[in-house]
C-alpha cells in the first residue's frame, strides 16, 4: 500500500521473488467488471497472481479470502495485492483479510535510496548502541553534507520520477501539477464523493501550510470554506490515500499534562511544498523530510517501533519520539547551522520527564559538526542520519 506513483507496480513486476506470478491490473475496465461480477473466474487465471490497484474493486477481497481459506495447504504469497489507498481505512472495504495478509506500506524514496542504497537512515545503528557510542557512529559517512542542502532535498522529494528523472525544477513542477490533478480526478472517485474540488484543493493547501502543526479541524474548515464535518471527512480521505500523515502524540501516565492531538505532515515534502504554493522550504519541511525517513525506516522493520511526538500544556515540545521496547529516544529538528545549548532545552525537559527510560536525545541541524549539547543530548547534521 502507498501513495500513487511511489513505485508499487514497478516493484511487483520486477522483483525476482515474484517472477512466477501473473500480473493483473485492475486499472482495466474489463478486469474490474470481472472482479465485481465473477471474481472466482479472475482468481482462476493462475496459480499465483498479482492484483494491482486493488482499492478500485475492494469487492475482490472477499473472493481472495474464500480462496485463501480453501487453500490447503496454504501457499504463502499466492496473492500479491497493491493499492494506492490504506485498505483498512476505506469505508467501502468490507473484508480486512485479518490473519490472512501482511500489510506493507511503500513510502516515497529516502535520500539514501535515491543515492543507490537500499535503506533509510541509520536509526537502527543508533538505537542498537548506547548513547556513549552515538558520536563515533555519526562521525563516519559522507563529508560536506552529502553534496546537497536540505532545501534541495525537499524540492526533489521521494517520488521516483521527479527525484530521479527530472533535474529541471520547471519539469518537476509540471509533474507535481499533473499528479495533483490526477489525484483529484481519479483517486477521489475511489475514496469519496467530493463534488466541490475547489474546496478540496483549498483544504489540501491549508494542510500543507500547517506542516508540523496540530490537526485543528475547525481552522482547516474555515480556510477551506467548508463545515468542520466535511473537513474531517476530507482529512480522512487524504490519510487513506497516503497523502496526509497524522502523527499521534506520545503519552504515559505522568504528572505533567500532555497535548493529545495529532500533528499534520505530508507523505512527501516536495509535494507538500508544491501544494502549499511556496517557493522556499521552511523548517517545517525539514521536519517533514526527517519524518518521511523515519516512516520508511519504521515500516521496513519486522517489529516496527512507534514514531510519535510530545508536547505538554506548558508548550514543552519534542518533534519526534521513537519508542521501541519501552525505551525512548527524543529527536528535535532545527534548520540552523550552528545549534546552541538553548536549542536543546526541549530535549532536556523530555529527558528529565522520563528519566532512565530515555536512551538518548538527538538534535538534527543543518550544519557540519557533531557535538554534545548536554547530558544525553547529541547534536548532529541531518545528512549524517538520513
């Protein structure tokens, strides 16, 4: 599952382990008609099948369930399904395939994937080491910021076509324009009945202008000129189609009162920049770049950790909290090239609040130096981690 154009179809058609599968695209009208009217006939086309864009005919999932249940002994990977939507969040989906399927999100490319490495950032290397070894771990790797500023990374994004094939900013802008138009005209018909596309565009832009902010539905509804109930429903559509990312808050039963609303981000910072209509990336886009890498790293693990955020009612805030096996790591993102000890104040509050449960804290910045900013707090260039 994943946003359109992240490479799902290419992956399932070219991966060596799937070479024995027959590929069936549900983008074709005759195939969709068969999936709805005679799904068993469609499933009989081969012993092992790939169904691409299954969100277009979720009725097929019930037939897949019956086929899996009747298969004795079961053949692992008999059916491979792709979808440009989170099937479990779609109201039309009546069958979840619980206990019969593994769901794998495919996020846009990370910086290291674009460079030819089959991975996200070095989060696992850090979390598998004690804090005392983080500094040594982060001093390796490429010098000079990897040859690209974070602003350039945001502008390129992670969608394969603009990231790898379109070096010209004008060409990338045309691609993103076509992407948004295709999404509005095609995908929304699959997810929801939205008649006022102009209002929906305004909601998308309002959400992209609020990267890293609380998901205040009333404010977003006001900006889009729609009722709050409509704004809430449309946000769900954006999340189900892997455009919007709602980052849930971290909380434990502590004495300090916590903010419990999610924060809004986008699956791809370059697309968010385009939809917002901005010429220059902001610090929120650097945050979004880090989050996109965290999501790709998290969902590539057998036992994914939690990626959350933290804020108290007294406005103490940490951008990201990684929780793995009841251990915590705080991550703060600053667009400055010269971080100071005052930039680590929020991380220090988080560390003091949760004490021994915090393995360490990381402040990612736009500079070159790896330095200790306080007890259990390390400042490092963003490109040494991502």
